[in-house]
């Protein structure tokens, strides 16, 4: 268990990842404009999820390419820039409802989230010796934030202040950058 203590530097990223997973799994329908015909809401939410999936594939791939070419620290910092842009795009799509904004927000959410997940797994395998036990214990941190969010959605009857929460996730990038500098031997 001593190994996991060294991984405190990635815990903020795991919190962000857990909340991001929870938000896209339960809140994507809020991106669909309110004036959408009731019989089209599910279809439009599905199209938004397809955009998210495309962004996920591209983001996950790009993170590895950038980490290999520019190094882990640069790739991680760039991922946090993508994350801030993603949060701004999501809040904008909630504020100014349109289907094209929903698609862009879905794509950006998938891109930024899986870029950071790809980066996180790469950093852990490269810089922590790939010890799976330490990672799986710390990965529970992600799962707890996912669970807390879903319970909050249930308790509030899905009336969470989503704009405020996503703004918080964007702001969480600041301490994540600071903590990133504490990852041992990051290249």
C-alpha cells in the first residue's frame, strides 16, 4: 500500500474523471434543446452520444501521440487546456441551446475526457512501474466520485446546478496542473 501513497498527485485528475463520466452518463440529454419535439429527444441525445464517442476515440488516440512526441508533462498540461475548453463549451451549450452546440459539446466532452484518461493510464504505467495494485486502489477514488454524483442526481430528482458543477470541474484544472508537477519522473 505504500506505493499508492505516491500517487496522490493524480487524485484530482481521477476526481475530475469520475465526475466527467457521471455527467456524460446521466446528463447528456440536458444538452438537447428544450424546444426539440418530444419524440425526437432520445434520437437527438443518441446523436450527441455518437459525437461524444467520436471525440472519445480521437482524444484517447491523440493523447498517446502527443505524450510520445512531446513528453508526459506537456501532454498532461495540454489535456487540462482541452478540459477547460470542453467545460466552457458544455456550459455554453447549456446556456445557448442549439443542436450544433450540443454536438460540439458532446464531441469536446468525449475528446477531453478520454484524452485525459489515456494520458492518466500512460503516466501511471510509465511512471509508477505499471503496478496495477496501486492503480486499482486509487482508481476507487474515481468510482466514489461517480457514485456520489449519481446519488446526488437521484436525491435532487436530477435538478443539480449543472452549469456550476461543470464550472467547478474546469476550475479543478488549476490544482491539477500544480499536482501534475509532483508526479515522480514524469517526462
